[in-house]
């Protein structure tokens, strides 16, 4: 078994992981980044970064209060207002730092960023790059800034080592076999868990790794029932795996959601119509599909000005699927997109285990509540990632080298992936029911233990653990709220307007995250 040492180990190389790495490196800490996959969810982000700009503040067009209010409204009563304010208010500083690292955003005139709108936003406050290739630009700039850091590709973090209430390192599987990187600070920045489902907008590596690692280390999780289904994933028959996102910014620029008859899908559903928060639009689409028995609805972008230049990524995906979106509506369905919950942390990424941090989609800071506001994810990753890097560097400096503890190949329950994805897609998608969730629980409990000797063994076990946590949380929430819709409890219940914290064994341990 190989052994190495670092001050800060970061698992994941998307926006949160790289922002954390750069911050810890700037403080003189020895940073090691572990990356199992070549693609990140950050790279695929299209719409942009929601941020209140100084110009907009000065000219009265936007305010931190307005961005906070929109975030809280989308979050359906479960956001933590203090966390939201802390992250939103720090947004412009973090974006300015990203620009210093080389990121470039689209402009209307030199020196003035172009702003778009997405669901749930009452203002145009979303900056973007390359039209609809914002994530690719963020990833490019951060990759470039982090080019001299110690990034280990094809390294799978299998387990966290915790000794006497403090993290001491990570057990890793690499081309050189099993090893350990010992460090007093570890940051989980592994992204989401879209591959819980048969089809998703997420890249291959989004298998819930960080949430599973944290739960196996005994850490609490919260809000995992709130899996956000993006209203417009390109429909391509029954094909599974990663499927192209059709950015919500298209609706911000005038595209309309219609059914097969050409009727609006959202008329009369919400005052913001097609630009209602994502959970509302996804539920309206699901309702229309089940009423009509249709496989998809359509996004009519034929009236969007300058479509090919403004939305080159969407245009390329459509053309690849044989669709000319300048002339015909794009077939779309809701697709698994984002986990609003995760490992319970504060707004500096701190967890309940000394030295262990989580940032980005893997974490539950209280920013997203029951439904994340569009384009708040890159914002949170940048802000909390950077802060977690600072906090991890300080922790490493204070505690000194980690203690060496023994590591071994872990054994965990794991269902075969296709079986798990079919069951989750059937019973835990946009609409759930008590009966379906009971069936799902039984199926998940039939998972058999597996020694985690490969990336796919590890991912199957991580997906099984996270599916169990999502199912337990969805079963316990006997109401409909945000992204969580129960056909047997179709209304929100004011008595349940609070997050529940679940322990690693899927049992509720507390109500409220503070
Ligand atoms: C989109 O471009 O519609 C996705 C942006 C997001 O998930 O926030």
C-alpha cells in the first residue's frame, strides 16, 4: 500500500474543489487534489452565475436583498436566510477573483457584462460566457490557475480515515493500487448524484461520492429528498446516461414551453409562467405528460433572437440529435439535475468532524432549501469552496501533521447500477408515493456487501448509500414541497416547513440544521 502526506486533500476538481485548492495553496499549504473522472458538472453548466453587480446596485436595478428574496422564494420555506445572505453578499467578490484568475464573461459593450434571466429570478442578474458555455469557461480559468498544483487524475477516494473525532486522511484507489493520503484537512467537493437515475444532465462521475463518504464516516446529511429535476433536458427516446441540458436561459430570452398541440404548459400555473421556479415548471410538465400520455413536451426557441450565436452549446446538441432549433421546437423532458441537500455544513464548509469540510453540490449549507434557484450553484461553489480552502488551510496549520492510522479496502452494500437506477427512476423521480417509496426501500435493503476494489464497485456502493438516504428522507416527508412531490400528500404542510437531519443509518436525528 502506498502512503503520502499533504496538508489539505481535496476530493473533486470542479468549481468548489479548485476554488478551495487555490485558496489553500495561496496560504502556503501543501495541497493534493484527487480526481476520478475527466469531466466535471461545472464544465457542463450553461446558464451562468447569478450575482449582484456593483453597476446594478448603483443604478438601483438589483440588490442583495432582491437576490436573497428570490432565493428564499424558490427554496419554498427551507432555506437558511443567514446562509443565503452570507453567500449572495460575497458573490461579486468571488466572481472578481475568478476574473483575476482569467475568466471572461460576455459583454453588451466593452466593460459591461451582459445579463440574462432564468426561472425564479425577478431581475436579469445572470452573467454568462460563450453564450451558453459558462461552466466550460469557469472550468478553463480555474484549471489554468491550478495548473501547477498536485492533481492526481484517475484516483478514486474510497474512504475517509477518522481518528478520535478528527479526519486524518483518505484511502485511495489509483493505478498503483490501494494507498492513503494522510492530511489534517480534507475537503469533499465531489458534486452531485444525478446517476441515481437512468437519465441525467450530469457527467458520468456524479455518483453521490462525497455524501456516501461522509455518511460512512458517521456524518449527518439533510434535504436529500430535494432532487432538482431540470425542466428541459433534451428528449431522445428512452436513451439513458448523461443527456444534453437545454438551458433555462433560453426561456429568459423568450423561448416558450408548449405541448404537442402547441398549448402553453405553464399558463395559469404560476404568475411567472415559463420563468417560474424550476420545481413548479418541472411539475407542470410532468402533469401535462401524464394527462396527455405524451413522452415529451417542446421548447419553442424559434423566436429567440440570434439563437445560434447566443446558444451555441444547445444548438450543437440539437443539431447532433437532428433538430434544427431555429425552425422546429426542441423535444424536452425533466431530467435529474441537482441535489439541493447533502452533507450538513456551515457557510465555510465545516462539518461536525474536525478537519473535514464539504463544499459545492455535495454540501447542505442552507442556501437552496427545497429547490435551488437557477444559477446559484456556481455562485455557491465559488464562494463556499474558497472559504473552505481558507478554513482547511488554517486548520492544517493549527493541528500539524495527521496521525497515521491503518487503512484497508472497505466493504459496503451495493446494488447493481442499472437495477438501482430503474428503481429510483420509477419511484423517486419528480412525483413520489408512499407505496412506491416502500417498494424502493425494500429493494435497496436487498443490496449485498461488496469489497470496493474498482471505481465501479465504489460508485455502485456510493449510489446505493445515497439512494437509501434520499428514499428515507422522501418517505419521512409526508407533504409536497419544492422539488419533493408526493401524490399521496399533494399539498405543503406548514408543520413540516423545516429541514430534517438524518444520521448515517438513515434515521432522523434532528429537526432543523442549526
Ligand atoms: C441552466 O442553464 O438552465 C442550468 C443552470 C443551473 O442549473 O443553475
